[in-house]
């Protein structure tokens, strides 16, 4: 069993302990510690709701990427995404906007390059940042001009721009035949549904959709590899154990 299995089982504290003790062995003993990675540590901290602790972790990894970008841009959106979520949860909206704006410019992103723009849209709605939402819409429109934009990978982007509705969004995702990929796409899609409901003033519908995202774990724990799952948990419980939009 790899150590990422601890995250799949939501044994976040155990993973954090192993990371702090063994992360330095990741490269020298990859057969045993190959998945004791900063990115998985980020997931564990998000799962624990330790957003203040996560911020310097993300900042350190971002700096390492900068230092590695001597000849080629090796930046990724991964830790920028995590940083923006941590800032959102802590109410640091200016820092959140700065982080997610950096995420969408990163060289390495998901294949459709829609993950960070969708996250930008979610955060803009939750934080009430109209300028950021405008930027997110512009980016999503640009992404939808790409070749292959009719694929299910772009379904959440189309939904956020109101080109399709909830039923169509769910129907498109059912075209994904591999179960793990289906659930990895479903979690952010349902979170997008939650955000649209919040945007239209439906706080109860927002919460119901967040609960649906949370419930996906019981169907397939692969959702622990999505930012949407952790963000849903964070918005449902917060750092004080209470729900807040």
C-alpha cells in the first residue's frame, strides 16, 4: 500500500506525520516513499483544514519551481491553486486573487487548462469579487475556443458560462467511461453547480450541492485528488466547525 492510500482513507494526520519524517527520502527511496510528496501533503493539510499551515508550504514549492525555471518555465498551477484556496478560507481575498491569477498563467496545467479558471470563478463568487469573476469568464471563453472543447473535460467551463444547464452537465460527464476519471470530473462539476446556485442567491441549494460533493467520497475515494472535494468540506465546516457560504 502506498502512502497516498492514507489520504484516500482520510487519515490525514498519519500522512502528515510520515511526510514530516520521511519526505527527504522521496527521491532516494522512491520504491517506498515515492508518493510522500509535497502535493499530497497539501491535500492532507486541506483535509485537516490547516490553511494557515498550508500557505508557507505552497509558497516554498512555488519558489522551488521558480528556481528550477532557469532555461524553461517549470511553473505549475498546482500549488498556486492550493494557496488560493487557503487564502480564501482565511478571508485573505487579495492574496487569494493574486494566487489564482498566477495559477492561470502557469506553464503546466490540466490538459484542458480549465481547472484554474473554474477555481477562479468559484472563488470570485464566494468572495464577492466581480472583477475576478469577469476575468474568470474571459479565460473560460478563451479556453472554449480550443480544439476539442466539446469534450467532457470542458463541461464545467461550459456550465459556468451558462452554455449548458445542470442536467446537460451531468449527462455530458456520463460519457466518461473510466470510473476514476468520471468521479474526478464529477466533483468539480457538482461544485460548479453549487457556485451557480450561490451566485443566483440560492444558499440552501449551494449547501445541498456541497453536501453532494462531500458524499461522492462514499462512491469513490478518488475524489480526494480534487480541489473541489476539499473546498466543499472547508465551506461546509470552516475552521470553526460551522457552515458558511
